[in-house]
C-alpha cells in the first residue's frame, strides 16, 4: 500500500477518479448503444464525430477508429 502522506498522492487519486469517471461514462453509453438499431447507431456516430472535431480540431478525427 502506498504511503498516503507522501506529496502528490492527492493528485494521483484525483487523476484516477477522473479516469474511472470517464470509463463509467463509456460503460453507461455502451449499455444504451446495445439497445439501439442500426440507424440510431449511425446517427450517434455522426454526432460523436462532429463533437470530436469541434473539441479537438478538424481533420484529427479522420484516422480515429470510433
């Protein structure tokens, strides 16, 4: 077990919580995607790609497998 009084432990814990939160969001989204039909999934992929390009710039989503 790691010494909880060491410098930087709180930053590590915050980062780990953020990573877990993101993974939980993906898990919840996948539960919903499983229930969708083909047209719903296609619409969702288009919206995700548009949001990715809005956040991270144009042309960066071209090589990404979603």
